[in-house]
């Protein structure tokens, strides 16, 4: 399983993507996959921990160009739709939550869940599978 590369400054929602605003529950970067914590904050998703494996979306760069966020910051998260700023993806490949916190992977791990599909080498379509196995 290999993690997908991203350029934080280029991670942005494309037209018609669903973008929701959340409070960051910890340190986050544009391009990170996030899960919804029990307190309503978003934190880095991580397939190696059962409680954090269900990514709800991808953090995008702020309108002022900020790509790094700390706990308490408001962050924009694409929960459905196209996001640019990735590289090296194969169009049509399903991508999963990685065992690396905040990362997408090109293959499922033991507790990985689908986060979406690559639309091109640089564009990812967020469509998370939030169902229990």
C-alpha cells in the first residue's frame, strides 16, 4: 500500500464539490483525510485505529492560502466531489484511508475504508464509504 502524494498549496475544491466547515480538533494540513470526532471537530483519519478509520472528507487550503491549521481553527472539508492537488494517481483507481494519519492510499489495509476514486493523475473524487463492515 502506497500513500498518495499531495501539494498542500494546490489542494482545492473544484466546481460543484460539497464543502463543509468544521473546527479542527488538532493539527491538520490541506490534503489531509479527516474523520468526525465525537465532539464535532475533525481530526486526521487513520486506518490503524478503528475509531478514526472512517474519513468523511479532505481538508482544503483556506481562501487566504493557508495550508496548515491548529486545534480550534475553522477548516473547510470537501465531503463529496472533486479535489485537485494530488499527484501520481491512476484514473479510476479506488483510494482508501491509509494507516498513515491523514493520508490516502492506493490499496486497502486491514481496516481501511474507501474514501473515493481518482478522476485523473491530479484530481480525486471524494465519496467516502461510511458503512460498517
